[in-house]
C-alpha cells in the first residue's frame, strides 16, 4: 500500500522503486534510467535460484 501511495504521488517521466534488501544493487539504477530514456515503459527484475 505504501509503494502504491508513493507511485501515485510521484512526478516525472521515470519512477524507480527498489527493495531495501539490496537484492538488486543501486548501481542498476543507471541501466533502468537508460532504458526509460530509450522508450521502455516498464522494467522488472527477477532473481531465480539455480
């Protein structure tokens, strides 16, 4: 519910939401911004165990 409230309040062309467990490192934000600027509407990460 809090994430949805944040997204509803957010302004701008690109909104990035990340968990705080660092499963995905903050360094990946640049990749997401580049893809947003390249026309992608949605970027999702998934981590799978082998």
